[in-house]
């Protein structure tokens, strides 16, 4: 097998992986989990004042 054949097969392999990844990302099975991940940044479960007081204790910063 020469170098050009190897490059062609490698390119074909990468294209197949890319297309499979696109199909996986846009499949209906993944929509719910992606929606949950996307909306999780908007959830305000952590009180910001509590986080600030805990983070200063760990770093040794004084208020």
C-alpha cells in the first residue's frame, strides 16, 4: 500500500466518523439530554453569597 492510498483511506475514515458524529448530535434521542445541559447553566441552585463566602475561606482571602 503506497502513501496516496493510505491518505485516501484515512480521509475516508475521518469523513465517516464526522458524518456519524453529526447524525449522533442531531438524533432525537440526544435532544432531551442536550436541552437539559443547555438549560442547566440557567438554573440558579447555588446562592451566590454562600459561594463567595466559601471561596474566600478556601483561598485564605480576608474580607
